[in-house]
C-alpha cells in the first residue's frame, strides 16, 4: 500500500511539474523540466512503455548537422535536440608541436528546452570518429591533439569536421538501443521486434496463414529458372534483412534460383550459402539438401516462395548457358563488393532519414578502423573502381573525391558495372547471381548489354515482368491450403508473403540505375 501511495504521489508531482514546465515555456522562459526528461523518475512499468512508444531502433542513427570550418569562414549553426541554438567553428594550431599540428573544435550551446536535458554528438573526418555530450549551456571545446596526416589536415582546412547529432537524446538513444537489440535475437521476442519494425517503418503486413505452414509440394512442377524469394525474420540474418528491406523497399531479404541438370535432377543456385568454413559463398546444391536445411536447420524462421517463370520465357531459357555461368561462379565469395551499390542510385533519394551520404561515410570510417579487411571487401575496391584508382584506402578515397570537386554522395551513386572484376573475381549478390544467369540464359534479349544487373535490388528483381501471370497454370499444390490465392507459390512460413509490384515491370535500357527508394511509399518514377 505504501508503494502504491508513493508512486501515486510521485505521479501527481510529475504531472504538476509538467504543467508548470508548459506554463514556463509559454511565458518564454526556460523550463525546469521537460516531460520526457523526467520519465526515468516514474516506475519502470509506467515509464518504459512510454519511452518505447516515443522511440524506435531508427533513433540510433545520428543526423548530419553540417561541418565546422576554420574560424573566419562560414560559421555553422543548427538546432539541437536539447539546446536549440548551437554554433561551431574550428581553430587550427600546433600546441602539440607535431608535424601536422592539431585543432580545437569550439561549440557554443544555448537555449536549452529544459534544465535536465543534454545533447549527444559524433564528430568525424575521413580519418577519425569521436563523440561528446553537452549538458551545460556554455562554450565547449573538443581538442584534437594531432592530425594523422597531411591529407587529413588539408581535408579539414577545406571541408571542416563533420558534426552529427543523436536526435533522441540520452534517454531516447538508450531506448533505441533497447529496441534495436531484440532485432538480432533469435527467439520469439526477436521475431516480434522485426515484425513490429517492418510494420511501423515500411507499412508491411504480417497476416497469419492457415496451417500447414509448409507446403506438400511436388518438385516435378519446379523448373529451371524458377525464382526463390526468401524472407528471414529473426536472428542476426533476420535483423540484417529487416534493415535491408527498410532501406531498399524489398519485401524479401534473400533469393535463390532453381536449375535442372541434363538428367532432370533439381538443384538450387544460391549466392550467400554458408559453407563448412563459415564463409558465405556461391553454391549449387541438390534441391533435397537445400530444402531439408530450410525445413529443419534454418533457425531464422524463413518464409519462402517460388516465383515460376512465365512458360514462354521458360521455353526460351538457355539452360546450358545458365549452367555454364553458374558453374563458373560456384565457390566464389558472396557479392559483398557491390551489395550496397545496388541500393544507392541517387545523391539523396535512397537514404531513409536521418541517413545520408555523410553518415554513410562516417559509418564506413568507423568500420574501417575496427575491421579494415572487411571495409576493403565491402566498399574500398568498388569505390576505387568508380574513381578509376587502385588501392586507395577509404580516407584517401574521401580526400580524392574532394580534390576532384565532387562529393561522396555522387561517387556512391555511380552505377555498378557487371563486367567489373574484383581481387577475388566477379562479384554477385544473391539477386545479381540470378539475374546474371537470366542474362546468360537469354531472358534479357536485346537489353542484355544495356542493363547492369548488379544495380538491381531484390525488389527490382521480383517486379520484373518475367513470371507466370496466369494463376490457372500454377501447380495444384500452390497455395492450396490458403484462403488467399497469391500470384506466386508460398511454400513455407507462418505469415503470408507480400511482394508489392510483383511481375509488373518491363525491361528497358539502363534499368534501375537512377531510382529513389524512400520509405514508406518507395515511390519509383517511370524509366529510372
């Protein structure tokens, strides 16, 4: 009883303070508290549902405020989450008496919306990333004792130091971490978190299908070239697919393709298959082996659909050429080199807010410092190809872009080329592997030389007008136990798969090289 009275009194006090704060703000004064700032004082069972409703995993992403330049140049001003008036400038000096000197970042913060809030910041150049937080309304400084190279010094002289704000503040950021963590958890909590994220940020729906959730299919009805769309919704891969779906607008996160050999045996070609060494490679597996794994060993709760090729295209499909391509790629690494470039087609039309090219560069910088070998695999080689350079590190790439009077955003948007060869051979993501096979098999016809399939996302692939469009020709087992008859055949999964725009886009030259993909509508202009 005492606990109830204590909490009741606390709640009354909080409500009074909130009203008092609002009155103070109306009268033009800085408030003592802001309602969100005092949520931690409430009982956990009251405060956390409120906090979680205000923030999501997306709030972990910092927003680019601008670049603080040398004093005397343009002064950077912006509005923060806590302090509504902020000014920053950069002072160069050589207090450390080092070869390249150092600098001091001056940040003056004022006009806080309450006495209890604070702002969290990340500061970045191509060579370093650091952070700080500000609680007091005054001028703060961030000391950089020594620039790492002459290139970094020249960069900050010309471009300054990038400033990013964690817009959710301390409490919101902690809440965002709490919301992001379960995306990677491999249990029911993780699955629900991924579903909630996709429903909230993409507008996806997860309607439960009637049981059984695994189709009793007949493999005789599956043919060479039939497309497998896969969606994983829990665990590490489920989380990565969720983020990929949100960024690209794809309602599937992985793909594979069916092939029959000369004896009629059914196989599955897949870029991204995990081998015995734990490496993600391109593999060609017997259907029975692949399907058994998906039914009994894949703990990501995969949802799988067969997208049958249109009969006219199936008759046209050159299986010999397709097999030749598949065998030439078998054993090669998954196409990490061009993975992100299929998503980024424009300067600013592919980044879900608050993501932009500045943030992408900073994330790459952090990753490059933590695991440089992965950074090289994921983007360094691809960025060098776009610049026409060789073996430049990420910092050197960023500096070179500025020297040329261009921008990193423009560099990222340069289309990938299918004939580019990387240090470990040609690079093909899960969907590029399939579409390149389609090209080799003759399905792209006159457009084969004018379309770069490494520019295609999974969404771009399943919207191609290549698949069966007559439901009467679908196999009898296709959606036999479902009350809703999909235009494709879902063969596994508790929830009904949706593929917006399925089978609707005709081929054209330079397809998908300049397409925006902004959530939640993912509007795609004609001919992009």
